């Protein structure tokens, strides 16, 4: 099968971006929100660095990656020059130093040990405090990541004690089979609780390709959208 040219791939990406922004605009109109209140994070996990560069050329300024190793490989190719990298997948403690050096935002902080490891890595990097989001478990499944809601306040306290971290908000993923809007409104309630401890934690990272409308309706500020823009996921080339 012949290779897709850069021009054809860019056209596909542009069409995907335009379609997603149309969905966001309609969702905002129905929710009586302004689309300017929404930040779109294009999730480029498993896609090549060349796609990230094409997206940059289309005006994308925020991308998301799941794995530290994959993000580092793309960074080594210069893929993230001039854009913000969001790490949205679970971070192993032994990868925290690399994550803290590489990422502009980490969405998946879910335990005190990881908070301390990210803070230590950021201190060693000697850069500005790392914006982090608390990933909250909405289903209690530890395999999917996220702090249990009963441990949320203690984790927030731990983060606030780390000068090298800045608590920016919360992130969540709906339980499998759950109605997305109900899950996102639950997340929004928990986000309000976090803001009682940390008033500046205004980011609400929720919504993906299949449920972004429900996330907008529930008050999401950041959407993590991949396949609706880039297509079905390949193996990393």
C-alpha cells in the first residue's frame, strides 16, 4: 500500500479538527457556554512525530501523550517545539523524574508518592512549578488509575505542600458503561470540593472523542480528543 503524502495527511487532520470544533461549538451553544472557554488537547499517543508537526502547522498548541517513553522519543525528534505537552496517562513513580522534566502539564496525579516524586524531579530540573491535575477515580477501579474520593482531600493537601508543583485542577474518566453526563457532573462536584482547598485549581479535564458533548455540558474546560481527529490508532512507526 502506498504511503500517504504529508499534504494528504494534513488535509485529513484539518478535516478532523474542523469536525471536532463544530461539535464543540454546537455543544457550547446548547450549554450556553462560549467555545473560547474550551481548550482542545489533541491526543497523539501511538501516532508519529510527523503527525504532531503537521498538527502544529494547523495551529494546534496542546497535545496529549499517554506514555513517558513515547513522549520522550517524540520530544527527541523536536515534535513538541512550540506547543504544550500534556501527559494524560498513568505515570509510574520510576518515570516521574522524566515526566516532570518533559511535561508542561500532568493530568494523572493520583497518589502522594507520585506527587513527591514529580516534585523532586521538577526541583532537579530547575524549572517553574509543574502544573498537575488530580485524577479522581469515578468507579473505584485501581487498574484505571485515579485517587479514591475518600482520599482526595489528603492528596490535595500533599500536593499543596510541594513548592515544585502547582495544583491546576482535576481529571476524570467515566466508568465503563456509565452515562457520561452523570459521571462528568459527579466529577464537577468533586472539582468544586477541590477548589475549596485550592481556589486556583480551575481546570476540569473531561471528555474524549465519544463523549465530548456531555463533558462540555457538565463544565469541562479541557477536552482530550484523539481518534475523532487523527483516526484509528496505529502502532507507533
